C-alpha cells in the first residue's frame, strides 16, 4: 500500500495573482514509520520541552511567525526549515514528490483551479503507481494501491471538495482511469500527521520558487530548498517536468 499526503497552496480562485499549487508526498507503507520518525526527531531537537504531537510544521505559520514560532528569530525558523528540507532531500528518506502549478496569469479563461490542480496530481500519482506495479508484476508480487490523505478545512469545505472530485475519482480523467487510487481522499487534521506537515512545506516551497520576487531574501531560501528537493520529484530518465511536476498552461 502507498500513502499519498496531499496539500495545496494559494487561494483556488482569481482574486489574487498567486499561482495555485498542489503537491503530494508518497511513501510505501513499509517506509512510513521511518519517515515519520525522522520528522519527529526534528521536532524534539528544536522544541525539546513540547510534546511532538503539539508541534506542527506549517510553512505559513513559520513565515508569519505565529503560534509556537512567534518568539523565534528568523535564524531559528530557517534552522528548522533547513532540517525539514534536508530530511526530505536525504537519499535515505524514501519518498516521492508529485505536484502541479497553475499559473493564473497565463490562463486564457478562468477554470476551476481546485478541480484542475487535483486532476493533474491524481493523473501523475496513478502513473507513478502504475510504474511501481509494473516492477512488482515482474518480480511476481501483487499490485499495490494508493490511499490519499488531505488536510481538513472543516466538514463543509471538505464535502464540497469531495463532491467536486467524485466524478473524476469514480470515472477517471481525460487521460487516466485512476485505477490505483482507492476511492476519495481521507480528510484529517494535519497537526496529527507528520507527513501532511512536510507536504505543506513542499507545496509552499514550490509556489514560492516560481513566484517572481527574486530580490526577496525569503525567496532565496525557498529557491535553495527547491533545489534540495528536486531529485525527489517523480521523473523519467532524469526529467521531472510533466511527470513529477506539471506546470499549466
């Protein structure tokens, strides 16, 4: 079984120019405990007097210096983020990143950003699982399927998104039947899910990397983090564009 943690960044509408970004981190169930433990070790390192389950790595909270980050200096915040992205980038951390970026300013007409953004991620997740299953079949092992886990935004918003995605998940997209994705996503509070939290950081990183404000000191840090995680995007023959990262249009 594969576990895929999904998140999005920026508003899924056209009231601002921020590019809508969706991202997923996928791990096999056999790797889940190891990855979870690495993230928890960062929490214990930087917040030794707070139970790990009370520490949430949320990029927006860090950058806004809110919650448990409100009294930290910038150098401390970036020390935490350095550790988070080093763990993600570590070759020993077995995870795969798949993401989509919709550039609002290049669209000729308005579209449903949530639906299209998730569609791009779902198609690529299913393709990734298809590749993994080809290998399993060659070795005489049975298929493995994927469960998707999303951060909750409350019952009403969760249900609205679930309804929006239902037809796609049941009947497939233009290009994929989504054979290996099990039903609709499970919604859960990210504060209880370490891998949801690092997915949030990855999603935020992708959006900031492609944002056009190169003079911003924070942007330089996010560019550095993006370079660290690039090898973890799903790729074919070393190329992740269109595979691990779909940029539209």
